[in-house]
């Protein structure tokens, strides 16, 4: 869980309803995403997301939202993740507003890290 940066991109996401109003700087609700890549991992964002050469499930890159609004393009489309950053990706909802559109996220924006858990 992390607070997204207070930026023009995020203010626009709030106006369009991609994120909810909340307590983070800029008035955003904290986002909950899976960490898909950390320092040293290679990330390629093309029509899909590839991490260390492996295509990620439900990672299609959309150019517009369901209402026809254009979606932002990340500058981080073929990089090695540097120290202090992470690439976040939802594998449960293909239309998630994550690092495909936001780019890399600084680790220091993290509010909580959750370990995977399993229900038997």
C-alpha cells in the first residue's frame, strides 16, 4: 500500500475516478498494488508488461480508458529498476491504474508492505 505522488497525472486520475479521494497528500486514497519488480529487475512496457523477459498475466497496456479518455504513457518503458524504486502491477484487474501508467514508484511512499497469504 502506498500514497501516490501528488502530481498533475494523479490529480487527473482523481477527476476521472481512477483513484478515490483520501488522506494522502493531494487528496488521494492509498493504492494497494503488488510489487512486480525491484532493484535490478528489467521491465519492458510494450503492448504487455515483461519483467526479466517474462510476459506478465493481465498486463495489457491500454491507450484509453472505457470512456474513451487517453491513458498516460509511462516514460519507464524499457528500464532496469534502480535502487529505491519499485514497479507495481495488478494481476487481478487488467484495467488497474498501476506502474504501466504511473511509472516507477519510490519505495519511501510505501505505507505498508504485506506478505502474501493463503487461505486453505
